[in-house]
C-alpha cells in the first residue's frame, strides 16, 4: 500500500509518495519510517530550513509530529480509515515554518 503525504503550508499544497507499507503488518512497516526523512522532504518541497508538522485525521483530530514514533502513529491511525482494497493511505499534514 502506498503512503502518500498531502502537506499544506499557507495555501501551498504538495503531495508525494512517502513510503510503501506492507498491509500484512502495518505497525511494523510504519515503525520503520523516520521523522528526519519526512521533515527533510517537506523542508525541501517548501524551501524552508525547519518546519513544524501537524497531522490531522478524517475526524479532525490533530497531533504534532516530532519523532519516529509520531510518524508511525499517524500512519497506523490513517490506515484505520481506508478500506481493505484501498491501494493508498493519505497522511494529511499542515506545516509551518519554525523561527
């Protein structure tokens, strides 16, 4: 299953493939994802040196992503909202520059 990130900074939107997740063991696959990889990709796309990253699920619940564990939790949580035959998980993120 593809893990796609949809990130927004102000009114700019970016989408990218973040990872491929093994659907037979989503928790283990998600645990292998790294915050630094996500943060670096977002900083590059938005041309910012450092960003705060906020995850929002389909119910409107929000959480700050600051670590590998936060990335894994966001992926696992998002996987609960997709059907069994879905080919992708979308992580909806809001990012803001850190001063």
